[in-house]
């Protein structure tokens, strides 16, 4: 379908509006990273680079960043494994209650995070689990499973079953078929699902607040406490800006990889 | 999975196991589903169930401890105190408003990305939409505070026209900020859904004399609907569960605030009883979304 | 009837059953984990209180208000954690609580040795058995603490202390000097519907603010007979809630964290409100010519004095006792109170604070007992009114939270 000229212009305008909406607050954030004053009054009274130095020499930020990356990687890995298992079960088997699986997996992200947080914390406490990085990972993985699952299940629906059948006919067993046929087919789905799961985990604050233990602090938790203290607010803006800039790398790489491959898959 | 991983070493035992497993579909299924179902079905839903059980207990007024004796006091409080109804309706209304806004804002850009933009532009736009997901949620809310607050950006921009900004006590602030926060979660599924519509289908429609508007209404929209429903699960549920945004930019309370405020210092049974409100709303919503095919497009 | 509940409520055995996690009520696993006093039975001391200083362990897990345990990572000049670790061998691990509710639920997990609790949560944790009594004889620096900070109703039950102070501060009236040419002597600017600041009034967003309404009613409506602004009977409570609902119409913002006000007053958006000295000082640091001032009105005010409390299931009681003493050490306390912006706990700490930040103690009225005698420190509303008269009942913290939801959420 070729859209008429006016439709195209309209779409361009709306795209521009949406992008402007998305980037306006990020622009503000960037401006305040250079703000000389501690308070976020408008317009910013002066220009300063000093918060960049303070951010870089702040050991707590560095520790929190490492914790966040570890939590994100752990949760993503767990979510990918669990999500792929469930997706293979649902997409390649028929069984009673198949529909209910999707429904159940989506609940942790669909229900309020505060409920997930309180419920998991109470269970950890009863089981006598020490709160820390592992409990954060468990909490995050719970709501990330659905992301991995959705991506993989959607891909499996589009992958022709004929190749798997051919593989089986040629004498390949379950594992070989998974490794040689399914896994390559699912790779980009795992990549994009993993990236989104990591992003979700990296910015999660509500569940984390309930499941973190003594001495474990993620970037969002650090921001949550730093944002309450005026002498650290400017540093928060610097850190947030740095995160956006840093995130260009994984997003770009993943997009490039999946872009190149999705052309093949389609 | 552990047996699967060991398989790379091509140990004969694992090969034999895989060969033995091959015809046993039922067992395969069991192996696949056991861990995800144990995790979500037992650990997560079990924890949630125990939390909700508190709704039927009551607290000792002296120590605030929960006493496990059956009582419907908490439900009574939720039903009879009008403020809880007001808050539930406010949150629900907000979830609807944010979802509609995000569809209206997100559909055109998703459509442009999927069907109009060149491959290069599409990639740039996709990155542009994904990037804000990495900017901290809390920092984004604080940026909006700068925009709304008295003598803030909006006041500054509107001053020449003699209009003043909204300040930080307006419910519309929450509408803007929540629509903002969850917009990428709407754009991405719609983009993926639109991208999946085969070009041939659209060409066939126009070959058969279908006008652009008709093709859009009869072919694009029905095929995009599941994707929109999928995106709406995020925008709707994330709004329903948020409690930081309304406090920060509107000075008001949502369902999540009541649950959070009562979860430790206040009355846990009340928090648990009130939790049924978002749970029931979400389960109904998910059923509707599933009928629209959302689960195939998440 | 309720009175009989007190004894079991204090038992260490019930300690883990916090208000925070509902599951706790089904478990009874508290006693085993080696609280300092759990073994010290048979003495005249209250159960759960340590009799001798336990040896230092190797770790200390704390729930804190952000800024209460700095290890120099934010500013190398403010580090009182590293020297503590070097001296005691206790590795300090902290978790910032986001608000009192969050702190109560964190403490209820039993994962932490201690907490810097505010008064709106302290009595609740004491009643729930989450925290243990503190033997101040084991804390040498306690002797130097100002009398005005010892044995306060918000952390002492039946004469038994449940912790040591961190510092103190008053909730002051922050106002714009253009709007109020002469310093207000009462809290009328935030209550009067015709206040010159109407619509630009900034109010603390917490149920504990109901006490400020009670304080105002003490003056304007003496027949209500309010004696303790934190323990209100039904009639007094309803009057306070009614007043707050009227105030809702003239409120411009309900602030949550100090930074909210630093922005709203710094930009000139808000004109009057309940605040901390800290906000004003921070604004003036940036903008010395800001037209703002703060005052403690004649009728007095509410205020806060956070308490370091020890968990009744602390795994590291030796480290926690050393920490409580450390936080009262003059140099440490000076560092900590200058960093956060509040009044130090002793004269010796004030002398140290002068070296770090000249004028600190004057600015926060640290040694001005007349000033603090007008300040009612936050305390937890209790059903028994926190007194020994069985005839009186008061609205407890659950009611306060529900009412605050009603006032701000309706």
C-alpha cells in the first residue's frame, strides 16, 4: 500500500510530535547535568561541569552500577531460560491448559509491582533466605520471564515446523534439532527479549526496594535515596545522562544484529 | 537444560538420553514446563496468595501485628470508606486515559516506522524509541517536575501569554507523565505487529481497487488490533500499579499508594483486601485482551 | 483488656512477627538467632536487654535514612563509617529506607541489626517486638547527651530506653519575606483560609502531620483538651482531620523529600509551609539573597529526633552497640549532623561541629533548650494513648494513615 502524500506528511508530523514528547524531559535532564546550582529551578542559574567529576569519583555509584549490571544479567539469563522452556512447551506441544500458561506468565508484570515486592519479601523471610543480590535477581526474573517468553513464542510461531521435522527425519534427536535448527532461528528473538528484560531489570525500583538486602544497592535504589538529598541531585542527573549515552551501545549492536538477521528470517 | 548443556560435549549418555526422549512427547513437555510453572505458578502466585490471605485476618490495634482470626473487617473498610472507591476509580480512569493517549500517540510513529520509513530511518527511530527506557524512571519523573512546577519551564514559556503552568497539584500532570513513561511499551508491540503484515496483502487490496482508507480500516487495523491490545497491557497495568508518579507530580494517591502505605506501618489486612481491586481489574482486562489476540502479539 | 497484651508483646520470642510482613504471624522462629539479651534472663533488666557488652562481630547491617552512615563515597570529607570499621572490625552494610513504612517492613524481615528510626515508627516497632531495649550503661558516650534528648516518649516505654538519639530538628515555618514583611509568630499562615500565601502553601506529606493540626487546635480550640498531640481521642482526632480537609483547599504542594521544597521555595513558587532548617540553609547556600526566612512560632512545633534502635534478632549486637556509641561520639556526631543538617546531641559534639562548619549549632539551635522545649518530637500514635490509664483510648497509627489517605487522596 502506498500512502498518499498527505498521509505521509501527517505521519511525519505525528512521528516528530511523539519524538519531541519522548525527548523533552531527557533534554531537561541533560541541561540539569550541567546546572551550577543544587536545586532544579528554571532556568538553571549557571553552568558547571563539577558534577561530572563528583559522579566519577563517587564509589557508591560505581558499586551500584556493578550490582545493577549483575542483577540485570542474572535476571535476564534466568528469564531467558525459563521463558524459552515455557515457549517451547507452548509452541510445540498441545496440552490442556496451554492458554493458561501465557496468562500466568504475564501476571507478574501485569499486577502492581508493589504486590510482587511485598509478596516475595514475605516468602523470602519465611524461608529464612538472606536478602541480597540473589533475591533481587529472583524478583526481577519473575517479571522478566514473560518478556523472554513472548519474544520466543512469537518467533517459534513464525519458524516453519517443516525444518524441525526434516531434521528429525534425517535422524537428529531432540537436542540436535534444538541446537542446530531451533536455536539459530530463535537467536534474534532471544537477543531482543534479553535486551528488553535487561532494560526492565536495570530500571526497576519498586520490587527491588523490597527484595534488596543490607549492602546491596542498585542504580535505581541509589537514585531513589540520592534524589532526596539536594547535594546529590545534580550527580543523579549526570548519572542518568551517562546511562542513556552508555545504553546506545547495547541498543545499537542488538538492533544491528537483529536487523541484519530478521531480513534473512523473513 | 542442564542435560541439554552437557550435550555439547557429545557425551554418549546425553546422546542416548536425547534419543530416548525424542519420541516421548509428554515427558518432553513435562521437562519443559516444570521449572517455569514451579517458579511463576508456585513461588510467585503462592507468595501472592499468602499475602492476599491477610485480607481475611485483622490486626492487633496495639502492636499492629496481624492476628490470624477470620474477619471481614478489612473488606468492610474498603467497601464502606468512600475514599477507597474514589482512589480506585481515579486510578482506573487514569489507566484508561493513559492507554488511549499512548495508542493515539504511538500508532502513527509505529506505522511510520513499520511501513513508510526507509530501513535506515527505521533503525534510527527504533533506537530513538528504545533509548528512553534506559533513562531512569525516577529521573524522568523529576524532569517533569521541573517542567510543571511553579516558575518552572511551562510557567516560563507561558508567561508572555499571561498563562501560568499547572503547578504540582494537578491530576493532569500524572496523565502526561504516565503517558510519557509507558509510551515506548506501546510503540514497540504496534511496530512489531504492523511490520508483520505482509506487503502482498496490502498490494492485493489496492489491486482489487481498495482505497487507502478502506485498506487501512479493513486490513491494517484488524491486523494491528492484537498488537495494540498487547501494548495496552503494559500501559494499563503499569499505570494501575504506579504509586510514585502520582505522589511526585500530582500530590494525590493511587491504588498503589494505599497498598504501600498500609503494607507495614498501617493495616496489612487493609492492604491485602485493597489488592483485590487491581487484581480483579487486571484479570478482567487480561481476559478481554486475550480475546482480542493480545497474547499472540505481546 | 488491651493492657494484658503488653507483656507478651515485648517478649523477644515474638520479635520477628513484624507489622510489615504478614507471613511473620504464622512463624515463630525468632528466638534462636542470638540476640544479645536473649540469654540474659534472670536479671532485673527487661527481657531482651544486653547486660554486658557483647564482643564485636565482623559485620553490621543497618537500615538508615539516606545520609546517616556516610563512608566518604559521596564526599571524602564526610566519612564516619570507615574509621568505625577500622576500629571495631565491623563491616558496615547499609540499606536506605525510603520512608518510615519502608523502614518498618525492612526491619521486620529480621535481616538487619539496627535502624535509624523516626518517631512515627519507633513505638510501633517496640510494641511489635521488632526492636530490643537498650542498656545505655554499655554506651559510654550516652552520658554526655543533652537531657532534652534522653528518655523521650517516642523511644522510651515505662522508663526503658529503646535506643540512642542521632540528632534533632524542629519543623519550622518557612516563609517568603516578600509575602510576610514581619516574621509570623504563629502557624496561622498555613491554616488561615485567607492567608496571604493561600494556594502557595507547602505541607509535609505524611500522616504524622495530623499532629501539627492538633497543635494548632491546642491553641484555637482549648475545650478539646488536647494534652499530647500524638495521642488523640476520637473527638480530637476528628477535629484535626476536619481542619486538615479545610487546609487542603489552600495547599499548593504536599512535599515528600526536602529536595521538593528546596526547589519550590527556591524558585519562589511556594510562599509558606512547614519545613526544616536544612531546606532554608541549602537554598541560602545557592542563593544568599533569597527572600526566605524560617521561624519557630510561639505555640511551638512538631519536630523529629531519630533513634538508633537495635533489632531484637540482631545477628551482630556487639557491632550495633558499638555503632550506637560511635554515633554519639562528639566528632562522629558532629560530622553526621552537619552532613544531614540537624542539631547535634551533645555540647561536645557542638564544639566539634564548630570546627567543621562554623555556626552550625547556632543555626540549628542545638544548645537552645528553650527552643527545643517548644518542640514536640514525632511519636507513634497508639491505641492506649501511650499512657497507663486504661480508660482512655486513642486513634492508632493505622487510623492516622487511613485519615491521611482520606485528606490527600479524596
